[in-house]
C-alpha cells in the first residue's frame, strides 16, 4: 500500500523534528528556526491541503462579486473590458482544476488591484465602492484567519472554527 499525503507529511515532519533538528548545533539559531518553521508549515499544509480547492474557489467567487460591484464605476475602458473578460471566462472555468482556479484567481486579483488603485488615484472613493471593498476585506480577512490559524499568530485563534467549517 502506498502512503497517503497525510502520512508523507507526517513522516517529513517527524524526520525534521527527530533526526534533523537534534543535529543542528544550538549556536546555529537561524538554521534551527528554519527547521522549526518547516515543521510548522508542514502541519499547516496537512490541515489545509484537502480544502485547498474549496478555499481558492471561495476567494475567487468573492473576487468575482467584488469585480461586478466595481466594474460599473471604472472610467478606464480597457481595464473595464479586461475585468469583464475575466468575469466571462469564469463562467466556463473548470472548477475542479485547482491550477486553473488559481490562475483565474491571480488574474482577477491583479485586475481588481489595478481597478481599486486607479479608481482612487487623486480622488475620493465613492461610498458605495468603499463599502464594497471593505465588506470584501472583512469577509476575506476572517476566512484567511481561519485558514492560517495553524501559524499560531492570531491572538484569538482559540475562538476560530476548524478549517472545515469554512465549507460547511
């Protein structure tokens, strides 16, 4: 029987913790810190990997909603056309293909960044657009706090649900 992904991640972590870290000299603090960071990242990946596609789709769908809210306020026609094309391409996106979703997400995120930055250049932000961006940011910040709770840096991580709760 072949080892599954969880077992492989655990084996790597165990090797780093029980074999590699003990032989790194105590005065090599940077090397020791990086081994510990690798162990922590492997633990986070173990918690996340099964949900990665669903998480990316949630972010992508939230960005599509934001794009629809912003597109009408854009003055720059080329950017508006690019956002419209990205929204249309999302209608035929293979939502089971992680890499395709990730590429579409990065493309849309870059267009949204441009739209927000260019729309705000030298002018006050329309209240409707500011509200849309802030609402998006609030929702996504919470999702990312849950997603990265394994990093242990969120002061309220004990109050966060398990990652699976994002998709229930």
